[in-house]
């Protein structure tokens, strides 16, 4: 039997926010990948573009190692920089299970670090249904 998987939706990711006009921002996503809804993003200091937040500093993408936002809708930026909508500030609650991390965030301590970086901005990852 074929198993179908539904991609995450904004409702799967964002569980609470005070006001969409306050909590959300439109940002430019760095080209080169297809971003999934729930992607944990960092901001590249030199360009103000966002990318998946790596576990450690990446040369040329300095600043992105700090998680600063969560993408609410999937965006295909494989060919060109694209615009995405993110939760950029709290108070907000996001589902831990719906978050998508960079491949370098590959163990519990690194994931906990990203959760802490988001929580410092008021974007609180929680175990939610």
C-alpha cells in the first residue's frame, strides 16, 4: 500500500502568536535550496539574507549560525533568491516536531541550542499536538 505524506502547513508549525502584524516579517531567502515550512533560519550579517541556520559559522554566511526566525510556508529558492514569510519575534509558540533544521544540526545538544536561540527572541518551541 502506498503511504502518502502531507507536508507541514502553517497551522502545524505556529501554535500561538500575539498578532501576525507584529510577529511576522517578509524576508529574502538565499538561493540554492528549497526551504520547507518550519525551517529554522539564520540571518547572514553581510547581506541580510536568510538561510537554514547551521550548527557553526560558515565562511561567507557569518551570522546565520544564530537561529532568528521560523519559516511559515515552503519556498523554492533553488534557482534564485526568494521571499518568505517568517515568525521573527515573539511572543509566539512553535511546535518542536514541525521544525526543520540544517543538516549540520544533527544531535540533541545542537537542536537544544537552536531552541534556546529562538526562545531568546520569544519564539518558544514546545511539544504540541
